[in-house]
C-alpha cells in the first residue's frame, strides 16, 4: 500500500476533479480517495461485493466518494477530468486493455488517464495507452511501480470491445456459442471445472435449475439444452458484467424461461424453488463464499432436489456438505471433485 501511495504522490499534481477511480482492490481505492483530499471522486466497480468492500474501506479511512457499479466503465457520463486506474499485478492483460479503452470514453477532451502499475519496470502500459490515446508519459522505473498518463484528444474515438467468443457442447447436446469479456471468470473458454461438473450432473427434462455463480452463463445455458422447453433456468452472480454477458448468451442459445439476478447474498431466490443447483465457487475466495454457495443453497431446493458443487479442494468442501446436507457422494472427473448431495 505504501508503494502505491508513494508512487501516486509523484503524479498527484496531474489530477483534476472530477475524478473516476476505475476498478482496483478495496484498500488501494480507499487510500487513493483519502490521498485525493476531498476532490470529487467516483469509484467504479463491476462486482457488487467488491463495491460494498470499497464502501467499507472508505468509511474506515474516513474518505468520501460515490461508489457506482455497472457492466462497463464507458456507461458512465463522459464528464471526468481524470481517470485513475490502480492496476494490481495480478490484473489480467485483457482487463487492463479494456479499462484503458473504456476510460477514453468517460474522459472529457483534455482529461487524463493515469494508470498505476505495481511492476517495477512495466513496458506494456505505455504501448497500450499510446495505441488508444496517441501519446503516453511515464515515471522512471522504481520499486514503487510506475505511473503512466495520457491526455484524451478532442475526437470522440471509436468504441472497441474486448471480447472473445467460444463454443462449448455436452456429449449429447447441441454446440452453443458464448461471448465472454475481460473481468469475468473463464475469459475465452469454457471452464474445465464447470465441464467436469455438468458432465456428471443429473439433469432432467422440465427441471427448474439454478446456475449459482454463473459467470458468463455457460453452465446454465448448457443445462437449458437438456431440460427442454418446460424447464427454467435462473442465473445469479455478484458481477454485473457477468450477468450482462449471461443475458446475451441465454438469449442467443434460447435458454428456457431464463431469469437473471445480480446479488451477493442470494437475495431474490425462493425457498424450495429448484430441482437442481450447480455451483462452481471462486477458487481463491475465502471459504465464506463457498459456505454461502452451500448453506444458502440448501433451502432453495425442493424435497428430493439435487445439488452439485465442483472443487479442487474436497477436504475443505466435503465437511461443509456433510454439515448442511447430512450425506454426499464425490465423483472425480477431469482432475476435479464433483460433490453431489440431495435434500
Ligand atoms: C469460479 S466462477 C464460475 C463461473 C461460471 N459458473 C463458469 O463456469 O464459468 C465463480 C463465480 O461466482 C461469482 N460470485 C462470487 N461471489 C458471489 C456471490 N456472493 N454471489 C453470487 N456470485 C458470486 C463470481 O463473480 C464468478 O462469476
């Protein structure tokens, strides 16, 4: 954190309000807002859970900013004089490109994109920002990372989407096409863990199914191909971009009776509503999300309802399933454990 704030101090004179902080982890964002010393600031996030953590961090550091959420940064009004992009080293290359591209469209002409890279020597940002903005200045390489700045020219500029389409099918089902965008799980491909889970799931015609933590919705769409027109598929995710993609994918693949929810605590789902729930929780999330995906799901199932969760950490997940469902079976598939239970 000290590194980021020391780096920011070297470029803070370039900042003019109103400021938008594009993505970034909650603590860095909270501290950047505090370092801005009361300049009008909007923090943009795509995930509702992250957004609420940003709000918590802001109140802990005693800083004020509006926190807004959406599937795309460029949906914000183009009124900002500065966009700050605190890019963690683990941020995917495609998401960095996407933020640079979208930042252009929320800046006023003459506004500045300021990217903060954690890398001591980062030779990529300048290249990417030049491509979109025409020019890019940079700080010397340092142990605090590097900062890059570009000024938005007068031209409106074309909106370029970073997205990848891919196909997936189950052995006995039709091939489906999916669109994926950076910042959501499994960009450009169908996840192997999800494939392992859906291959062994007991999916029946007419089922009401829940794709829990749906990402781009591929699991629910593929289930939709098996349950037939009388079935229904509900998709839920905390990430607004994931749900926007899911809506596109479900419509393109004629998913039966689709419903889309963007929530963090399974709000909006009815008790005993589902015959089948499939869950692929975030791999690196603390067990509270896995716990939510298990304990929160149980009461959503009808008597006789089926539950599947896929994991690479069965020793952590199986005890939670036993506590919640009383019993389970485990199938090993494609290097993953698929844990299945019934109510
Ligand atoms: C491992 S990904 C699986 C995505 C998708 N099922 C697939 O196979 O591509 C886990 C998903 O859970 C979502 N997620 C994380 N926390 C959540 C929460 N509290 N409520 C709903 N979804 C959540 C993430 O945004 C992510 O899309």
